[in-house]
């Protein structure tokens, strides 16, 4: 099977159609995925604390998959307005506890993103500070394609570690203005990190 490259994929120029069913799903999963327009990119923020996977039935996985695809297409449409083919993702793991953890659910989300949207990720910023965050992250990265892992940045406050830093404009957007001179912030690219998203 031929590997998909950025040159192979089109710019999304049409807004996805919001059907009645999708409106219902957006209400049901309100806040799990939020779309925004920042720095000429469509941005997707996934708030993992908004879903308790243990309460998700097997039948709901189809609905959640459709919801994820719709939200990502919405973000790609925003990027397309700026002639861009990729989106920027933000994974919020703050306020996550054991009830928000499910290896099955995280693998499902990763699979949907990797197979439906190959080569569509510009960067993915992960936010979280608890010990539980580290446990979740260490489980999640095992299911992420090695090429995609290079696009992940673990965001922490304190200072910027200059071993691998996203573009300055993105750091400023995420952490606030003048953050490149602020020693109270930190960006860490995880060293440990299977189709590319």
C-alpha cells in the first residue's frame, strides 16, 4: 500500500454538512472536541475529561467516530481558507482521573485520526500536570505512529526547554506573549513515542 504524502491530499474547501444526527451528537458530546481558528489554522481541542469511557457503550463508538471525523473536517475547512492542508490539535488531560482512562478508548481515537486523516496533523500539544497525566501519556504514545510522535509536544509551565520547540508563533499563541523570554514556561517534546496522522 502506497504511503500517503502531503502532496497526495487535497485542501478542504467545503464546510462539512451538519445533519440533524450530527447536531444531536454535538449536543451529546458537547465540549469533548472544540474547534477554533488561530494563526491561520483550524485548531481542534480534545478535552479528555469530558468523557468517561467506562460509560460509553460499544454501540456509541460509531457515533463518537462520526463526531470526531466531523469536528476534524470542520477544522480542516478553517485551515483550507488559508490554503493549508493540516490542523493543529490540543489534547487537554488536565482534570483527568482514573474514570477518564480507557486504553480501548484512546486506541480508538488514535485509530480514527490516523486512518481517516493521514498527514493532516501539523502539531499536537498535550496539556496536563498531574502524576496521572504521565501514566495516561505513557500508555497513549505506544499507539501513535513514530512519524506522528515527532509532532507531539508535552506542554508544561516553568521554562522552555530548547531541545525541540514548535514555531515561535505557536508558542506565543499557546503560552502567551513574550513566552520565549519567560523562564516560567516549558515545552517538552516526549522522547518516547504506528499510520501517520
